[in-house]
């Protein structure tokens, strides 16, 4: 699962989506407007984020609302912290 999270976050558009969603939940339309991308492009990127677990989508009436799953993001951060600790704080040689 951690591999999927990092793969999802490896794209600049998806990173921007995460940055935008950190401030709160948004609909597809709101995200499209902020990003200036087409619906097919947004759908592609949201699918990758949802499948990785980074984003949750909820249908509310006629809208789909997206939010971050902070638990998944915290898991990714904890993974990186653990790697750092296991390395013993050594700097790159």
C-alpha cells in the first residue's frame, strides 16, 4: 500500500490536488476550477489518488466530494521517519 501512496504522489498535478484538499473538502467542479484541467484529466488523477487511499470520495446528492485521508498520509510520513531512524541519522556518504 505504501508503494501506491508514493506512486500517487509522484505526479505534480496530484501533489497540487493534495495541497488544495489540505484546506478542506471540495467537489469535482471546485477542483476542476482551481486546477484549470478537464474533467477526464481530473477523473484520471482522482482515480489514482482514491485507489492509493490518499483521497476519499463521497457522493452527496448530485456531487462527488473529495477529502484527504490523513491516516494514509500519516502512515507514509511514519514510514519515512522509520527509514530515517533505521539509517541511524547518517548523512549520505
